C-alpha cells in the first residue's frame, strides 16, 4: 500500500483537530499535538498502514510535520 501525504494529513486530522493542516505544519513544536495525541497517532499509523514504529523512532524530529511522518514511514517500510 502506497502511503501519501494526504493520507497522513487525514490521519492526523482524525486524532487532533488542526485547522489549515498541511504537510509542513509544525505539530509538536507548536503544541498542536501532545504526547497523548502522539501515542494515538502511532497506534493509528500501525493499524491503518501496517507500519510498526519502533520506540527508537519515536522522536520529535521524525514526527515534527506530516511530511516528516511520511518520510519516516517510507523509510521504515523498506
């Protein structure tokens, strides 16, 4: 299954209401998602896209924006 930026944005939107969310919206640094949202997001990613996110990959750098999340997932899928 190909994962797209639009799908990641939609998944984030299902976890946290963020108006005008795009691929470069800062999620963590801006406080738009918190640690509970992050856990929910990782759980949803695993369920929806079948990509396991190891604990060592749960880093603000990998989840800073939707684009960063997509890049992380594509790397983990390889």
